[in-house]
């Protein structure tokens, strides 16, 4: 419908590219600071073409970057006004309205949406944003309640019980706090992991499979199990205890149908790992060093040598059996974590609602749901489309999937016609990113969003390649 969106992923060292509001053009190289300069030029070009500042939504990553970008835009307008009568006239129009030139972070934009449409977003109109001290305290309150509930569930739910037994409450609490902080991506990650694994695994079946494999390995050691154990450092209590447990285990199946029996077996696997494998989980090599034992702990030097040779030979099989056991056990544990996380998330959301608070993840989540739920002909959708006719996103390589989803929802109707965004200049979306500068993966940024955004934006207009490259560096000088 005449829409001219553009995506500018920077796949090579900062290269020059800018687009004027009507068509793509290559600007001359000049001194500057990389891709942010490209976005500034785009913003200024829109203003010079007559677009009002309130119709431009520019998003960058941090408040500091937003303030710097706004300052550059004003400086660039002032500079242009000295070179052209047309630009001078435009500068005079905008000079008293420089406050309308607003560069926003994702968080600030989401907050503004929820403040404007609290009922549609299903939030308390008087909500506050939880500060850095409130959020951890509220997470702690929610986790206290969630763990109390889940301790009760563990009496009847084997998967939940295994989580408590394997992780312990301290590690579980830390993990749940991390999942709550990353709740916009954690549920999908857990779903994918559970969907990729077998669904019929139980704690008992997992232990049974591993027990059969380990029993076959240990009973088949070269020279016989008794000779192997007798040659070992049996004069040290630690190994003597392990040897006794191994003999008992090989002689008869443990009671894996009971929780105490499965707990004892998991403890035995941990002991075998500690003896046969390194801390990194690799089989001890031919010399079988690093156990902390020595020849003086054995009957003789020759016995210690024989023991180490046999142990080194069997350690790869122990490693494989242990790895398979942990892999299967993780599937069962993950099911339990999923159930506990569901309880914790519900408690946390109720805690926030009781205090009329939102945290940063909640602000983004509610804003996405707000835009998703806006009917095409709703007055609120009309207001947004009439206001934001040009969307510019900087530092796109550090954008998360949820953040891109927000932007995509904002412009989703442009492919169907101009609608409320109809103007002398068609609406546009302009994205700048450099995949080599992606550094926020720990905050769920996905550099692959550049490619997904290119596909999405290409669908907003009939033809033409939306991808461009900045081909001249603003950062380098002769």
C-alpha cells in the first residue's frame, strides 16, 4: 500500500547508509560515530520532509543513548538551518517544539503505553514500577509462599520431590528467582527442552536403566570385581566405604521402587563419578591420577598399579553411563521445575498485584499483550496508528524476541493499507543493527532477530530488498 519500510543490518564494519523519507539513497561519508549517526540522519530527514516529531517513534537501548541521540538531532537540525532556506524555515517551525523530539527506551515506551491504556492492559491505573529494592523483596515473599506450597505437593508428586532432593531449597530458590527475572523467555525454553525429551520417563525408570548399565560395567571389570576392589586403596575409609557399597549394589538390585532407594542410588552414582571421573566429568586417563589416593593406601605398589590400569579402562564406560543417567534425570527434574515455576510465577504476580506494582519484565509483557489484544478498529489502535507513523529502532542487535514482538505488533497493520497513518509520506519502519556488536545475550538479546525483522518488514510492502549496508565508516579517518 505504498509503504516504504527499510531494514539496515550492518553486517560489516560500520558502513554508511541512510534513507530519505521517500526513497533509499546513499549519503556521502563524513565524520561521525557509526550507525547511531545513520539513525539521526534518518530522523532529521523525516523532520525536514515535514513529518511532525510526535509522529516519529525512535527507540534506542539506554537512557544515556536516548539523551545523546536527541542532542545530536537538535544539533543536526540547527546545522542544516544554516545551509538551506527551506531547512531554516523548518527549524523556525520546530524551535519552540523541541520538547516533542522524544527518543525513548523500550521500557519507557512500554510504561507510556500502560499509563495511557491501563484498562485495556488490565493494570491498576495507579500502578507503580517496582524499584531495585522492592523487586527482590517481593520475589522473596513470593518464593517463601511458593516453596511452602510445593513442599506440600512433593508428598504426592514424584517430579517435584526429586527437584527438592536433587537441588536443595537454596539452589532451587536461586534458580526460581532467575526464572522469574527472565520469565519472558524461560517458559518457552523449558517447553522446548521438555518437548525434545522422552515423555514417559520417571525417576524410577531412569534409575533402573542406569543401575542395569552400571551393574554390567562393574561386574565385568578385568580380573573380576573383588580383585579390582582389593587392589584399590582399601586402607582408606573413603574407598573402603565405596567398595562395600559397590559390592552390595552389584550383588543385588537396590530398592528403586522407593524414594529412599532411589536417593541411595543417586548418591552411589555421585560417588562413582567422583572416583572414576575428573571434576569436569571426563574419564581419568591412563595414569588414573587425581583421586587423592596413593600406593601407601593399598596392599602394595603392584596392587595400586593393577587397580589404576583396570580403573582407567573402565572409567569411559562409567562416564557414559553417568552422562546418560544425568541426561534422563534432568528431563524428570525439568518437569518438576516446570510445575514449581508455575506456582512461583502465580504467587509473584499476585504479590505484585496486591501492591499495585509492575517490574520491568511485567511492563514489557503487559505492553505486548495490550497491542496483541487491540482490535483493528478499536479507538486505542486508531490513536496509536495516527500518532506513530514512523518507527526507528537503534542497536537492534541487542533486541530480545519480546522487544521485537512489541515493535512488530505496533506496525502490524501497515501491510494491509495506510489507515490512520495515511500522510503525504507513507509510514516507515527503520532498523539499524550490527551483529558483530551484539553483547547482551545474557539479557536475552538475539542477534538473529535482524534476519527475522528483515523478513517481517519485507512483507509490509510489495517489492524491493529492504536490506541495506552502511558501506563507508563514520569511525575511521585517513
